[in-house]
């Protein structure tokens, strides 16, 4: 994910980061539902890999939000 210049000019209240984090959580919920479906064993590994990527992305967003809100 490219850096968006969290330290760039212009005030921010963290609303963008919160919205992105919420969207990631919704995507993780969708992946969890797919993992619970019958026959999910065949695609389980790829879904778990994608889930891991989303969790890492959410962590980066939360770090940026922490820096913005100080």
C-alpha cells in the first residue's frame, strides 16, 4: 500500500483513517463468513493470507491514526 503522506500539509482529524479501518473490518468479516462456509477448506489458505494482509493494513492505519491524534 503506498504511503499517502500522513505528515503532509493540511489538517486531518483521522476521519479518513477511521473510515478505512472500518472498511477493512467489514472485509475481514466477509472473509470470516466465507471461511465458515461448507467447502471452504479448498480456499482457506488464500483467504487466511488475504486476512493477514488486511489485518496488517489495519495496523498501519491505526498507527497513522495514533500519530495524527497524538
